[in-house]
């Protein structure tokens, strides 16, 4: 787990607990279960496209058909990557939800609100969607807060 140096001294030890809990749930529990899905979204289509291209080339006796492989590969890779990023984003929100059960929803919400008020550059980039590909799989701080609020309101609605 990587702790940003710029956050040193800005959060107390108790405020780090919910963030670490969410990160551990994501890394140790959720991300591991996503590996098979990642292969199905990216690896399997690439293998099938290669096999299909070679099969068509052999059947039609046209070796030039193999050059179509990159044309097939690029859209498959792009679609698989986008789908995986979307799944990662949902998984990170799920990690927040699971961690909030253990450490307390209010403590996690309070820390997220405090970080939001700090106005950090990378946090603001995520909020505006200017984070680029590197941050595409990360939910913004606003999304994380809304997710926890939504889950808590759904739980209280289900309890009644």
C-alpha cells in the first residue's frame, strides 16, 4: 500500500484506519476475484481473434488474411480495457462499502469529506474527469461519498 507523502501530518492515525481498511478489502479480497474476469474480457477475445484469423487464412488459403489480426485486435483490446476499468471502479466502491461495515460508515465518510475539503490537485482532477487513463479506474471522492450515502439510505430503507 502506498501512502502519499503530501498527506503526512494531514490525517490522524484514526483517520487513516478507514482508508487502509478499504484499500485492504480491495487489494486482498475483491481484486483477486477479478483476475478471471480480466482474462475473459481481454485475453480470451485476443486468443479467439488470432485463432479465427489463422483458421480463415488456412481454410481460404489466403495468408494475407493474417494481416487482419491487428485490425481485430485493437478494438477488442480497447473494449476489454474500458470494461475492466469500469469493473475496477465499481470494485473500489464496493470495497468502501465493505470497509464501512467494519470501521463504521461515519468514520469513512468523515475522512473522505475531510480529504475533499483539502482541494488536492489529483483529487480535483478525478472530480472533473481530467485524470486521464491512469486514473480511469478510480472513483472520484464525490462518487465515493455518494456511494456510501446511497448504501446507507438503502440499508435503512430495507430495515423498515
